[in-house]
C-alpha cells in the first residue's frame, strides 16, 4: 500500500510540476495528499514499526507528514499562503526553505539506503534532486527570475516523475514476487561490511 500510494501521489504531483496539458495549480491533489499519502503512509508505517522495520517506518512516516504539511499550505482554510498577503517574495523564500530542508532530510534516507538495493537508492536520489530543483525554483521566483523558476520547477517535476515510476516498479515487485515473477532490485548489501557481518 505505502509504496503504491507514494508512486501514485508523486507521479500526479510531478505531472503538474512539469505543467503537462497546461496544469500548474496543484490544489486538486489536496485530497490525495491528505487522505492517500498522509493518512495511508503514516498508518502503514505503524505496521512496519511493529515488525521491527525502523527504516521503512521512518521513511513512510516522513513522507506522509511531508504531504500533510504540503497539503496544509495549499488549503485556504489554514490561511498559510493568505498570511503573506501580497508579499510573494517572502512566500516563495519560505516555500524554498520548506523544500530545501526536506531535501536535506531525504538525503539522509539516500545515505541510509545504500546498503539495501539499487531501486531504493534510485528512488531517494531522484526524489532528492526533484526536491532540490523545486526549492531552487521557489528561490528563483523570489528573486524575480520567472523563466528560470519555471525551468527549475519542470526539472524537479521530471525527477519526481522518474521517482514515481521507480516507486511503481517497486510496487509491482512486491505484488508479483509471491505469484508470478520476482523483479530484480539490485541488492547492494554485499558491498557493506556491517551488513555482511550481520548476515
């Protein structure tokens, strides 16, 4: 469930970031962010914790809470964007800070995923680049570089789209491994001494 929700939510968001078919407003995805991503990921994370999978628990919880926070920013009832009034420069800088700190957080997931498999590494690598480009687009817009901001946002959308597709691949791996075929993930644990010793 968690990986499928991750792939679905990130893929749809990335389409908007890339401005496919002229879609630039992301508010339509608020329901997805709150109820699919935030609720689904955080609830699923509890099961991961119950079986002792601390890494998955942390990742699922973090992304669920990220989407909850992002949805709150987009929801007018919270008044977050309205609080900035006409000061779009401050708003874009604040959004840039929001995204850049999540970029740093995802970087820790990337480092922690190195002893797992290539699929996990690819997901965190592309998400991190996607978040970095989106953060840069907010800063560029705050500085008045509108064309650069659009280009950076679209680049972020491309990386998020790739991450979403990799998430779908991982979803298919989990769904098919006990019935049809086990898709390869590219195990990397053998390259890490601590993991080899534990095995």
